[in-house]
């Protein structure tokens, strides 16, 4: 999940299961209060949150339930790597 810290908060939630999904897909996105709610729900459910304003903005243009476009693979791969490393530290 990415969160934008500018006045127009943006949050995007991705779903990805390694070995099953060909690419992550956008499962939630929003701005302002919706973004805050997405982040709060993620935190309540133990979702690792990565703050990346530029990536959140780029992902906000992807339709819900759509897989991320190839041009964002590298940036999203870095976030997924961060999530996996963070989860390993928590275990």
C-alpha cells in the first residue's frame, strides 16, 4: 500500500500472491478521506504500508481490479520487496 503525504492524500492498495498472480492488481484506491480510510483499514489488518507519493499517484490511474501496467513493474517490485523484508523482520 502506498500513501501520498501531500495535501491531496492518495492511497492505493495492491494485492499480489507470489507464485500465483502474474502481476499485482489494484484492489482499492482513493484521495483525501478515502485515502485515509484505506490506510487505516490496512493498518488495522496488519498490512505493511510503504509511503511513495509518486508511485501512489501513478497507480491511482489504474482501474480497480486491473493488473499494474508493465511500466510500473520495477517500482512496484521494490515496494513488494520492502513488504517481504518487513514481514520477515516481524516474524
